[in-house]
């Protein structure tokens, strides 16, 4: 008998609510499965992905897997992802970065690998190597015939390319693999979290800016992580003030305190505040990084502090 007033949901209901139920008893049978090209596979194989074992082998060779999330676009998520990857490399860690923003890949430019090609070897796809601390990079941007080509892909094709990044890419043994995801909660997020389940990802870092409209989406991202059993490692408040490139003095340009309030209410660490600093953009646009170009600036010191906090988790 069903308990009246109960708010508990079964694993199948949760799986259907957040997306693909391939790991549940509803694999191939749920309404969300209608029209999916993998439906027959789920019905015949009991919902088990035949590629999962290979994904586990690749991903278990990497010590730490971290997703960079944001509720909205334009908050500087990719900039933070590349800066964190560089900061971790400066902490003597072996680092890779996977660009999961399939339709708007910006990582190749920021990491200085534009023009490099992905090599298909006997061990799988060989990632590009950034001149910034030899960080390994994989992005759909390197697979396009022309840099200006539009990527107009539906969910199944996005899932397929993410699987190539996790199953067929020869990452080797890394200390950290950073996944730069697109804004929101969509196919890319559902796919990569499902693929990483057996490899036990460390969790997610959520990037936001101080404005009310951006902070409002943070709670949605946190709820998404809870549904997917993905730990939230902390929040990063980007653009929390303007840093003058001349005198380095900080000026508040948005109302402050909202990100800190959300972090306190939900008991999630606020692991860093990064100013709006022109040096970050200038370095990224030439394929370098502010940590390399301005090692003594306040922003660099803040990013290194965040990296040290992450390594201590």
C-alpha cells in the first residue's frame, strides 16, 4: 500500500526525473526512452552500456575528476576552468581538461592549442598538449574542419562525443581531470555524470557572479547535483569586484553578499572570490594564462589559494 503524504521517490522515479534511466529497471521502457536510438540496446541488454567497462578503465587511472558547472552562461566558467587547471599544474599536479561545451568550445583558444590536431593512435585519441605546463586538452573544437563551423548536434550525438572523450581518449595517469561543462543542466551533464559513476568523481565546483539573476540559478545547480548524487565541492564567486590594472585597487560593481548568503544557507564552502580583472581576458585571448603572465598579481595568488584548497580536500 502506498504511504499517503510520503515524499520519498524510488530510484526509477529519480532516474526518469533527471534524464536517462538506462541503469534502472525502466531502461528502454520509460516514456523518455521513446525515440532514443539506444532504446533497443537497453531493452536487449538490461540497460547495461557495453562501453562502461572501458570508460571505467580510462577514468579510474585518473585520481581526481572535477566538473565545473554554472547555472547561467557568461559567468566566466571556462576562464575559471582553465585558470584552475593551470593553478593545479603549478602545484606540481598532472592535469587534463575536457571541453564538454560541445556547441561553443572555447578551451582550445584559451589553452593555446588552436591549430593542433587530435591524433588517433593504437592507444586511442591522443589529447592535445597545451604550452601552459603541458596540460592535456580534448575538445570538439579540434575535430572541426573549420574553426567557424557551427556544431548543430542533438542529444545522442553529444553523448557519443562525450563517450569518445572518456572511453577512447588516452589521458594516461593524471592527478586531475577538469570537465568544463556548458551552462545549465542538460544532456552533456547527465551523460558525463552517468559515465563517471563507477569512477567516483570528486564532485562539482559551481561558478557564479554576484548578480541576483545569476545567484538565483545556483540553487538549481545544487539541487541538480543532489539528484545526481554528485557532491558540491564549493562555490566560486567570479567578478566580485573590479580590479584596477594600474593601482590594483578593488571596486565593487555588483551588490555583494548574495553568494556568501547562499553558501551559508546551504552549508556549502565558498572556496574563492575572483575579481573582474582585464589580465585574465588578455592572457586567455592569446592562449596563455594570467598565472603565467602576472605571477605576482592578486588574482594569481587567489587562484593558487583556490587550487591549494582543492588539493587539500
